[in-house]
C-alpha cells in the first residue's frame, strides 16, 4: 500500500511540475506585455531614450567618455566603499 502511495505522489509531482511550468510562462508573459509593453510604447511615442548613445563631443571619433579622477593606489582600489 505504501508503494502505491509513493508512485501516486511521484506521478502527482510530475503533473504539478508541468502545471507550474505552464502557469509561470503564462503569468510572466502577461506581466511582460501588460507591464512593460505600455511603458515602452509611451516612451517611444514621447521620444525618450534610456541610453545615452550620443558621442561625448559632436564629431568625435569614439563614443568613449574620458575618465575623470586620479589613478588609484592598490589600497584605494581594494576598498569598494
């Protein structure tokens, strides 16, 4: 009898795993399209750019920004905060 319950439990775990996987995909897709979709559309219509993709100076040959500040010693670099 115990072996029957073990097999039923393992079978249920497989079924429940499939249900959870499907439910997760549906809920995450809904959150993406309902939550992020309208925000992206509003920003695109408004012409808002989240990334600064312009060169530092007009006519510059590179998009890299110059580094500011003095070089750090090893002790200063090892201290993160």
